[in-house]
């Protein structure tokens, strides 16, 4: 990338060829179950049948402890995607059946809460272009950074500048697979297809139900990106790393 040219926000992101195989996963349609909702109450209707909530099966704080354990005490600095994958799956393996469902709920809720135009602008700048699917993968990556980084990013989107510096060579700030780890562990422990039955029992919101964002920036207007994310733009616009 030799600077940011004007282009639509829905174009495929530009990344070095060495990372194309990873980045291309962003083009896949997003069809994963993005989260149950709160066990204790029955009251959601789906296809005429009441479904359960799941938020009380695991606390949000417990989810963050799982994520923090997967960061191996590194504050994510230099931690490779492969290493964190192994650690995260190992931590999920310690959870009970109900806790895994609760983890799926809370991770999906946090994913949805990060659906903000400012964070999309950050992803667009860093990746040199970022469409809908890319922004989904960016938000899953953000959830795996831990509570401090996640909450800081929601309050100050420019705060991610230093977090990008921690990413080792060969990795990028997108993580599609992170959305399905709980399902993977669930099926491995309780039988192939077991998680499908979870979806029949618990209510899962779909990301497709999110309203389109009213962006405060335009891919055709670099000044709008500079104004919205001055630190990110100054540090990462036109970078050749991602």
C-alpha cells in the first residue's frame, strides 16, 4: 500500500500476498450463531417454540479470565495466533457444558457491542480497506485482546495503535476462527453436532439483525478518517505490515 486511495468501504482489503490466505477468510459469509441470551428466563420465541436464555451460565468476568489466560501473561505482545489458539482452546476445555454455552453468549455479545463506526474506521485504516466481513473478523480479534484493550478501544478507538505494534510478523488483526472455538470444543467433548442442539434450545442473535451503521467517515474522504482517528491514521495509514 502506498497510501490510502479513495475506494468504497466494501472493497476487498489490501494485504501483502504472504497474508492473503489468512485475509481471504474475511470474504466468507458470516453464518455462525452469535450468541445465546440469559438462562433463568424462558420467553424467546423461535419457530413457535420458546427458547432459553444463557447469560447467567457464565459471568462476563469469567469470560475475560479465560481470554486473559490465553494471552499467557504476555499482554498479547509477541503472542502468535497459533500459540493463543492452543491456549484458548485449552482454557475452554476446562469449562463445563453450561459454561461453554455462556462463553459463546458473552463473546458474541461483546462482538456485537464493538459494532461501532469509529472502530470500523480504525480497521479500514490499518488494513488499507475493510468491508463488512473484514470488520466482523476485526471485532472477533478485538475480543481476544482482553478486557482492558477491549474496553479502552470502545471508549477511545485510537487506543489500539500500540496494540497493533504487538502483533508478530505473519499475523494480522483479524481472527475469523475465534468465533467458533466454543462450538469446536463443545462438539469435541459432547459429540459431533451437539452444538446444533444448543442452538435449538437457546436463543442466538444473528449479526445480520444489526442495523447498518451510520458512518461518520467516508472511504472517499481521507480527511474524515484523519479527523476521526488522528493517531491511527498517522501511525498506520499506508502501512506495508498488514
